[in-house]
């Protein structure tokens, strides 16, 4: 059995180490007393606190929604006219400070999801391990041989540019906080990722407020986006789609932001094209739809639209040709000078995407309804309202509907479909939903049969009930999702078993090997969750894994109980403990379960039911 050895040096355990695992990140980045309630991710109290504050923003407003501060409007007008901002106008009023802080709840919610579910799955591992290797080994040519994607290459190439960017922002924070390894560093990396997501959404929210000249629409957009589950939950995960999402949002924000010149929408197209070229080519339909819409609206000429997209593509290819060739050339990827082209050839031209499953054409329609939750009925209302409103609303409707339709229709032609491929459509749908919610919130019921005292709250109750429906669904989904990462606990469990074995036998731990199956790698095992210390210590552990986490290299197709026994493994981690327990020959060889890791099983009347998802088997008879 061919595999590469990953030597792990294991420090001696300290008193109750699990409680202190995340505290360095919490002290340095949050600065609040969240340690007890959030450190083990077993509470959802933070959801109620965070969302309650957001809902109070609306409840405390007057009947007629207060417009943006006059001082801020004056500054914007001065910038548009090219006049300098001087005197009292340059000072920031209290109203401006309150207005600018309306986006502060999004990073809190996304960070909360990171602490509740600190572990990751196999789709996030390539980027996460790339950041780990950059921080641990550097970017010199000699360091590349230690990179995880070189030792264990994935099925398709992915650009290293987003990973380098994430590592560049994480490194100084790592120095300041003293978080250098282990799960705290994984959490820190994911928190930095949430900052990118928060910045992209905040910029889009600001553009929405300026376009509609309505702070209410902007706030409702933030509330709908924050109370949904998928984007806040995955905003801190290193999936390529969510690493590209903030930059796509920033480009869309520039396009919809009011401007007397064509430079902003043109720059927005360039950023979206650049993001698609480097990170995710699936963004291309959005760029094309936006370009056609801007030409139709005469905001850009054909030349301006084409040149804006071409600039992004050319810059992106130039960057990948220089940077990615260095990091990927040692592997046999096609077109390593442009990873996204290599991925497209592998999945579309060669039809390899079908190996991951084929979905019906309507899959994305179903997926968007789950992603958007309460935003769907509000978005339908927003479409109707926009058609009846002024030209400004109708122009925005064309941009949003064109982008969503172009993305969904294009990706529906590909056999393999995943909901995260169309996640870029969710914020666009939320804009329409916010417009519909704004209409309901700012108008009294016209039903004459409704008593006067109830008219004020009739339509408001509809909006609030939909938002609280989002909250309920988010709490349920988050409670279930955090149980889907049993592999995250394997590293510490192996350390405990290894120390116990050393204490009982007196043998050095370097003689003991552990095998991690693909099922363990799929469900939370990363280089961060495995113990790691480059200093020489009294105890050590050798851990082996399959050459590819994407392949099912387990019994009976390979790595059978007998094979693993013959190769001298002390522990085996997989999800087939029953086969291992039943295999063996009494007094000669065999396996026994010494540790079970529970995870999500089912949900019913009695609540969540946990079942054994992974188990650690130990040799019955010593070497």
C-alpha cells in the first residue's frame, strides 16, 4: 500500500486542554466574554441576542422611515460634483456613525457560525491546507515539496492566489495573537475569511441604500441576509465559491452604485471577470448578463463593456500564469497556467463532473428556494412592486433578474449541480426581497375590515414573521450541521490513546502507526486538527492516509483489515468498524473498537438522534 508518512510530534497533555483550545482567538479577535458560551459550540443563545438587536433596529424606527443623514448626503453630492469636503462637512456626525454601523451584525453572525462549527469538510481542505502550508513552510521553491497539494494532489487544479491572499491577511494576526498552530489557527483563518465576506456584503448594502435612496431597504437586505443559514454559515469556510463570493459582491456593488460616469460599472465588470478567471469560472454567466444589461440600459457602450470584461480576464490569466505555474507545475494538471480552464476541461469537456452525480434540470430552482427561505415570497412581491414603481426600480429589476437568470440557465446545462454553484444569486434575490419587505413595512394595510389600531402592524407582522421563520430554520440547520464533523475530534482522540499506550507499555510512540481512512478525511480531519509540534518531544506519532481523500480507498476495495494488520498499524480510523470487529482470527490477529465518535443521525419527535459516525480500532494483539 503506497502512502506518504506524516510525522506528528505530540506534546504531553496539560490539564483539561479542550477548554483552552479556542481561547487565544477569542481573546484577541472578539474581545468579549464569549468563551464559556461559544467555546464548545453547544449553545445557540448568541443567535437570539444577535438577531434580536437587528430586529430592534426596525422596531425602534418611526412610522415614516428616517432618511440617510443630511450631512452624509451633502458629502456624496460634493464628491459627485468634484468639490472638496472642508469645514464642518468633513466632520462625522453622530447620525453618520450610527448609519455606518448598521452592517456590524453580519460579521458577528458569521463569526458565531465559525465558533459553533470550527471543523471543516473535505471540499474545504485544499484551500485550508494551502494556507497552512504557506504559513508553515513559506513560499520558496524549496518549500513547495512539503505542500499538501503536491504530496496529495486533488482531482482538479485550483488557483493558489486566493489562498495566498488569505494567508497574507492571516499571518500578521497570527503574530499579534500568538496563534501559530492547531485548531485556533484554523479558526483564525476562517475568521479572516468572514472579514472578506462581511466587507463585500457591507459594500453591497451601501450601494443598495444609495441606489434606492432608502436606508430601510438596505437594513432589510442585511436582516434577510443575516437571518438566512447558508451564506452566513459558509462565509467563513474555504470553499472556492465562498472565497470568490466577496469579490463578486464587490463588483456587483460597483455596478449598481449610482454614478454619473461609466468608470464604476466598468470597474465592476473588470472585478467580476477577474474573479471568475482566477477563482471560479461559473461567475462568467453573471458577468455576461451584467454586460448585456448595462449595454441595453445605455450605461455602457459595447466597447466599454467588452473592454471591462477583457481587462479582468487578461489580468487574471497573467496573474495565474505567473503565480500558479510556480505552485502547480510539479503536478500533471492540464493547463496549469490557468487552473480554472484546467478545471473546466476536466469537468465539462471530459465529462468528469458526472462522476460526482447527475441532477435534473430543475435542481437549482429547488436549491434556491432552500437557500433563500423567506426571501422567495418577498422577492416575488419585490418584482411586482418594481414593475409598478419608477424607472429606477425597473432598471434595477433588469439587472437582478438578468443576472440570476443567466447564472441559473447556464449552469443548469451542466449535468453535475451543487447549490454552492449558484450561491451568487442569493444576495441578488435578497435585494428584491428587501424591496418587497420595504413596501410592506412602510405601508399600512388597505383592508377596510381591519381595525385602525391593527393596520399599522398588519404588514409589519408579515415581514417579522418571515424573518423569524428564517431564524428558526437557521437554528435548526446550524444545530444539525455542527454534528456533521466527527473527524475533527480524531486528532485529540489519537493523542489520548497514544499517551495511554505509552504509559501502559513503556514503548516509544514512534513505533505506533495510525491509519486515517477517506471517511475520516471527509468529515473534519485537517492538518490543523492533528497534533503538530516541530520540536523534539518525548512522545511522537506517525499518521498515514490515502493518496487522495476523494477516492474511497477502504475495505473491501483496498486497505482491508488484514492488510492494515500486516503493515503494522496500531490504530485504524474509519466508518466500517463492524467489518473490522468481525474480521480476524482468535489469538492471531484482530481489531477492537476503543473509541466511537458520534455525529448526526436523524431528527424526529424526540429531537436530534446521534449515531456512531467514526470509530478508532486498535490491534487486539501487540506487535
